[in-house]
């Protein structure tokens, strides 16, 4: 059985027209439920499989409740991941 694509995280900037396809970080879950991150070149099939696609560091900051330090960002979903 193949891995389930949980999320695709796109880089901040896309490549220039005619340039190389940008790599995305894919969060995958295998048949045993183990999770892994992989850098992949997105294609139409991968985009259809993803539960959510978003840009890195574009969502609401996630704060540590004790220190109030920013420890990450929520994923801001992209309405059109190819755009």
C-alpha cells in the first residue's frame, strides 16, 4: 500500500517561469501509521492526494503557552496549490 499524503508545504516563493519545479515538503503516513517528511517535486497526482496544501510560515503563529515563544506556524491553506 502506498503512503497517504497528509499535507504539502510549499516554499515562500515559486520558481521563475521556465525554471526548475520547486520542491515541496510532503507529510506522509504509511500503512503502519508511521509519519515522515519528504522533499518532493509536486505533480498533479500528488496535489489531488493531499488533504491540505499550504505555504510555510504564512499562517497564524503557534505560541508556547509557558514562554509565549513562537514555536511554529499554522498552515494557511492554498485554494489553488498550483498557483
